[in-house]
C-alpha cells in the first residue's frame, strides 16, 4: 500500500503541470457556462419560463433577428476585433465556428456586444491578450 501511495505521489509530481492546466480549463468552462446562462436570463427571463405563443419555437434568446437588438447592443467586426485584441480574420474564424453569432442588418454584418464581452473572458484573457 505504501508503494502504491509513493507511486501516486511520484506520478502527481511528474504531471502536476497537466493536472493544474486541466483544473484551470475546467473552472473556465464552468465560468463560461454560467456566463451563457446569465446572458440568456438577462436577455429575456420570461422566454425561459413561459410557453411560446401560437406554437412558435422558443429560443430563450433574442436569437438571430437583428431588429430585436438596439443599435448599442451590436458591434461591427472591426469593433469586435478591437475589443478582443485579435485580428479581423480571427473574428471571422470564430464566426465560422459559430462561437459568435452573426447578424445581417441593412446588408452589413453585426455581432452581439454581449457575446463579445463574454468572449473577452473565455478567449482573450486566457491567451494573455488582455
């Protein structure tokens, strides 16, 4: 039994960096899930608790209708790149992987400011950009 405990301690010392990284990533993931939940509740708490009218599908979020957002709730790709301290191309990459919601308004692409602010926490801060 003592040998087993010594072996476990030896392995933990050898892999301490990996264990620390996994624990950090797990806590970041939990934080991200909580941020998403908070954003959904803040968007419209009634949508999350009531049945949709007339059999319409419920999203629980303002969704992809750009008219549901005020102008100050939307940002351009350039503004998002500036807020995240990344290139425009990285923002486009994040959009293509559906990490950010793209909305088309008057023929122009807009992103949801609240998602960009959340992305600062899960993308820019861990990478040391902010």
